[in-house]
C-alpha cells in the first residue's frame, strides 16, 4: 500500500543535560490526518498534542514528565519535529517547533539513563494470526515507545526484583488515552507505522507492564576506568 498525504511522523526531541545532539532522547509518534493533506495549523495542533503527552495531568503522579529524570535538561529548548512519511528516507522535517519538554521531575533521584518504561500499542488485530507463511501479521500492527530516562520514584522495590511503580504505568496509560482523544478531536489518528506493509494502522488499544526496560543507546559514557591485575 502507498502512503497518504496526511501520513506524518511526529518526533519529540528532548535535550540531554550534556547538551550534545547525539545524547538527545527521542520518541516517535506516527499520525494520519483524516482529511488528507493537513494545513500548517493542523499539523501544529498534532505536534502540540504529542508534546502534551509529557506535560498534562491532574497531579504530578499523573504526568509522564514527572517521572523523566534530570538527565533531560529542563532549562533547555526542546524540539517537536514533523516529517511526512514517504517511501524511503524521510529527509528534513516538514515543520519544526520549539517545545518546553517534559514537566519538572518530582525528585533528583536519577536512575541510569538506560532505564525506561515501555508504552505498547496496537492497531486492529481482529482475525490476524500471530504467524503465517513465514511472516508475523500481528507484529506489523504493534508498536511501542521507550519512555525515559527515569527517576527512582518510577520504580518500587520488590522481591525478587524491582518493578515499575503502578503510579508511573498508570500515568503512561492515561496519557496515551488522552493523546488519542486530543488527536482525534483535532482530526488525526494516532497510528502504528508498519514499514513492512508501507501502511499506518490506527491504534485501537495498548498496554503497559511492570518490567523495567533498557534503551542501551541512551547509556552515558564512563567517566573513569580502573585496571587491576592478577
């Protein structure tokens, strides 16, 4: 299938405390404008909706950004970028906006920058098999983002191993639902982008779990190295 004129990737780019571009924390959201090619104003609305995923919530425990560590520089200017989805490389952003980034963290108890929580989502899976003729039809309609780096309060200690705190995973789910609703009100569908099928599938649901996940590319370089001998 071919991509439509309303198919976009919105990228939330959060500046790391190092300020280095290679250390930026990135989450991607695929969206489809329901009325074809969007205006600049309509695209701006969708970008702001994505930004609000990290900022809105009735209390600190309901805000995704409250659990993002100070590895993200709250004093920096962050970016929202929109790329039209086409076959092949995406090229330069069609639109780029300055962004406040996530709200302030509720503590300075930073976890290692690799530690994340995963928000998973999926399109319509009705009647699709998990595997068929060497392919995985359901996996083409599943997606996820790694939300982090995190603070200690995003986890809770338990035996036999620490888990993500239920307040954090609840914030992920409630803000995912709110993002879906805000986008829909602005004429957009939040989607899973299947590069294999060259299609955007509107999201119909998703889940979180309580396992801590790791994004190795977000790890910080060592600042010292000590050798020993035997």
